[in-house]
């Protein structure tokens, strides 16, 4: 009992994915960073490149390990990094005290991403790197936003589209009306899928960001009404996370 309580307190998630899914995530993330390191090192030589790659490394985790999640989609990736970079550069330029500038950059970036519906956690690292990344980054000024930040974010999205498209159960971008697998037909006693309005109302009542797409949420509800259907699926065909 104490172990389960500790697990819940630590936030250890139940993640049931196949070995092949884990390999795809690892190799996809590694390949994308290998390509981006070359681009970034050319644009920002020295230690400045390391600060930028750190935030893109966090994006790689989301795009290849959680490709169906709302935080991993193209708009959050590109806009999240872009708006955070703009805010970070502005704070570095107009706030002389580094500690205050760093705090403002991250705080304002979070607020802007919430407002523009482009929450992407690595954007916070991008905002911070614009302030604390050193002279190599600060010398770029607002050019830092276009290259390497937006160019790297766009390249990361393109690589995620190409790599994930090879595997039929990986949908990237995750189009809302195309679930990973068509659910079985409804039967008496099964759980009925809620409407879009009911999903929105429930999420507003929860008042907390949930990192699962509406399509996957509805698909999960329907699968819960047909446990035997899911149990018959071959392990190698399972994708996503729970």
C-alpha cells in the first residue's frame, strides 16, 4: 500500500507501449538532434549552441515519445519556441539585471503561450537561453528568433512528420478527427462516447491542462467499453501512451 501511495505522490505514470515504440522514439529523437546540432553549431558557434540545443532536446522528447499529445503538435512547437524567443530577447535587451530578466522571460513566456494556445514546455528553456545563453546568443539580437530558434523548430516538426509517418499508428500531426484506430461499434452496456461539448465542459470543470487529444480521449472511452477488443490486439501494434 505504501508503495502505491509513494508512486502516486511521485507521479509515476502507467505507460504501456511496445519495445518497438520505445526504439522508434529513441532513434527518432536522436536523429533529429544529430541534424539540429550541425545547423545550430554553424549558426551560433561555441557555448551558445549548447543552450539552444538543450531546449530542442526537450522538444524531441515530446515529438517522438508523445507524438499524439497536444503539447507536441506543430503550432505549440513552432509558436511556443518563437514567442518565447521574442520575449526572452526583449527581456535580455531591456532589463539590465540578469536574474530579473530571466524570471520575467520565463514567466511572460508561459503567460503568452497560455494566451496563444501554444503551450510547449521547452519554450521556457528557449526564453531562458535568450537571457542566460551568453554573448554569442545576445549578439544575435532579435535575429536569434528567426535563426536558429524558428528554423530549428520548423526542422524538428518536419523531421517528426517524416519519421512518424513511416509507422501507421503514429499520427503526426494528430488530426482531431482521425483516431489511431477505428473504435468497435457500440453495443448494449458499453460506454457511450461523450460529445465535444461534454468534453469541453468536463475539462473546464477540471480547470487543469490535460495532455491528451480529444480524439484519443474519446477513443479511450470507447475502448473501455470493449476491453476484450483491446486485449486481442497484438502487442506490436500498440502505440501511444496511457
